[in-house]
């Protein structure tokens, strides 16, 4: 069986002046042309090779030894090469560029900008195209998941409240800005944890650390290092504006309060009205 938009392992059926006809080794009536201009070498009947299948400008199936940056059914961060009256064209590693029709663009895509897209076969035109409307393709039932479950993330795009992400290549989710402690970029892959399951909208709230104490332990060293660098005192406390804490540490005020509470119980810091200070007495004991 031939699979459009994917790498296929095919067999040479016959040689012609302009290339070779390939088939799946079983059904000789369904074959596809590998143009001679695309293959630098010689092939004979019975030879096997891996090729990618796509449609040419006249909707004929064509084989190429070129390997695309992504296949049908996959996500990829791709750069826009050109924009014209029918859509944006992406560089996906083949001589033939990949179309994103305007109907698949929430906002107009720009030349030389890169976007995370999903590649699929249009059910109407049967052409391979890409879409930025990822919510149409990742509709897994979020009720299957559990709170604090570890998941794999692919960063999608910035949103008004944070960053949209694709979760386990099945669901869509959101990381809120006040939960970020590191910069994100589209296409980035990382781990996260389910914080909230919105069954009514079939979406997820995601955090980059697990909920609870285990999720903030790693930040203790960050705060202690910052205190050392500042000479032992920082003008930051639970009374500070959340934006000020976020700007300084790149994590939320909620996490900051948990961390300094842990450090205080461990007698590593002293909490003052307008800041925190290293506990010098504890340092002397060491």
C-alpha cells in the first residue's frame, strides 16, 4: 500500500527514459514515478529503496529520495519562504514547498518567520498541506489524565495569558505567564505536569514543576545563591508585588513564598518585614 506524505519502502517495477516506476512489492497496478532528475544513480528492476511520496502540480503521485523535515501526521517548526494569494509556503526540506492555506492561519503568516504547524492530507483536495489551527487535530479526552501527571510538551505559540502547548501529542494546554521561570520558544520540547483538567473545554492547565513541595525544592538553591550574590540581603518579601518577584527570579510569588518558608524552617534565612536575609548564625555553626 502506498502512503501519501510518508516515507515508503518501495520496489522498482520498471525503468523508463524519464525515471523509474516503483510499487509496494504486491500490487503492480498501483505504482508511482521516481523522476530521473530526482535520483542521482542507477536502479534496476527489483531494487528496493526508501522514498517520500507527494503530489506534483498536476496531482500525480511522485516519489523522491529527499527526506522532509516532517511527514503527514507530525508537528514541525517550519520557516515561511513565500506568501501569495492562496497562502503561505513553508520550507520543509523538499524542492516542492508546503502550503498553509489562509483558512488554516489564525493570523497571516510572515515571510522568514517560523511557526509550529501540523501536516495532514486535505480530505477535499487530497493535497498535503499544513495548519496552524492545532486545536482541530489534538482533541484527546483530557479526562484520561490525572492531576500532577508528568507529560511531554511541545511549545506551540504565545497567548494572552501565557504559552499554548501540545501535550503528549494528543491534547492542548496552557502554561500561564506567572508559572514560567524560563523563556520559551515555539517548537521547544520539555516536560511538564498537569495542574488543572478543564473537562468542559477539553483543555489543560500545565505547570513546568509538579504541584506541592516537591515542585519547589529545586528553587531553594536559586534563592540562596541570589542572597550570596547580593551580600546576604534581598529586598524581596511576601509583601512584594508579584511582578517584582517574577522579574527577579522568573518564578511566581506563590512559589517564592513556599521557598522562603522552607528556607526559614531550615534556619537558612531570616524573614524580615521588607526582605530576606541569610542567617549568619547558622553559617557560623557550619
